[in-house]
C-alpha cells in the first residue's frame, strides 16, 4: 500500500512525517481552548478528526482539530 500523499503540496507522507504530526498535536491540543479564549474567543470543546465529504461521498477535506462553542 503506498504512503498517503498531500496532493496540494506534493509532500509524501512517510512514517516520520506522521509521527511528527502526532507529536505536534499532542503538544498543541491540551489547553488550546483556554489559550484561544484569552484572545476573546468562547470555545468550549474540541472536535477532533472531522471529515467533510462531498455529496458523492468522496472526502472533500479533513480537519484534525475543530474548536467548537457549544
């Protein structure tokens, strides 16, 4: 099975890139709502790993971290 590729930037996603992204998420996610709220936002929860599909069920985009207020 070939490695996933970021089609827009043409960056091959190998095991090292995926692990780095996981580490970045582990560092940034905890406390992000609180930090963003200090700038005047009102985020109350985090919605991780949202996938938005087109009508034909093909993935349009994936969102690793969505801040929500409700």
